C-alpha cells in the first residue's frame, strides 16, 4: 500500500490528471473501473478515455510517497 500523490498521463497528448490517495494501487484500479464504465467524476479524463477506449494509452505514476497526515494537511489548504 502506497500513500501518495499520483498522476495519470495520456501518452498520446501528454495531458495529465493529478490525484492523491491513501492507497494508490487501489485508486488506480478504481480510476480504470470508472473510466471503463463511463462514470468517472473528471469529465476531461473521461472524454479523453472515451476517444481511445484503450487503457494502454494511460500511464499511471506515483509522483511522491507521503504519509496520511501530510495528505490530510494538503486537503485543508484553502
């Protein structure tokens, strides 16, 4: 289980989605499930996926590993 900040890159157009999670491995699977079922909360990411319907076009990477406390602090920034 990796806690951290991650990015999803469309390798065809180099557009990115940034997120954070207490369990990035499970979160990546959730993103793919939502994209494949046309129900992702990010309409831009969903539209990008719908154009290709190919999960191999998307690269999942962990940008930075961190702790749960640091993630919580970041969520409280206004």
